[in-house]
C-alpha cells in the first residue's frame, strides 16, 4: 500500500477532507473539522494514525507488532499503524472506517 492508495480510500468517506494544520509533513484527514486519520508524508512504509476505541486499540497493539500507541497523539484513543503488509488491506480499511465513524457518528 502506498500513500496515494490509502489517501484515496480515506477521501472516499463522505465529507472527508484533507488538511495540513501541522505543516506539510503531516496529512490530516477530517470530518466535521475533527481529525480521524493522519499520515506522515514521505515515510515508507506508510504510517497512519487512526482514532480507535480504547479496548480495541489495546487489543490491536498486543496482536500486531506494527500497531503502536498514537505518535504525538492521545495514546489511549489513537493508534499508529505501520503499513508493512502484516495487516491485510481489508482490515486497514475497516480500521479507517472505525476511526471515521467514531468521529462522524453513525
């Protein structure tokens, strides 16, 4: 997965918008002016931070080496995932949707 593939999926969420409030190094994806995903620009493999239910966040960190507490974010509510292929793309898409719905509401 490359940055463009991930970004295309994120921006397919209804009313999702791309912003750079922290400078050009971090792409921030928002719904209702609230962040639900961040991608560090120029990093290979892609590193994506997603909002996550705290219990699920802890479960994912224990299950996968590539999932860690959110980088520069609230460690309880955010995970940073390094997209090395350890986690299937379909699961990553599910994590993106989970983050989106946590912020947007159902």
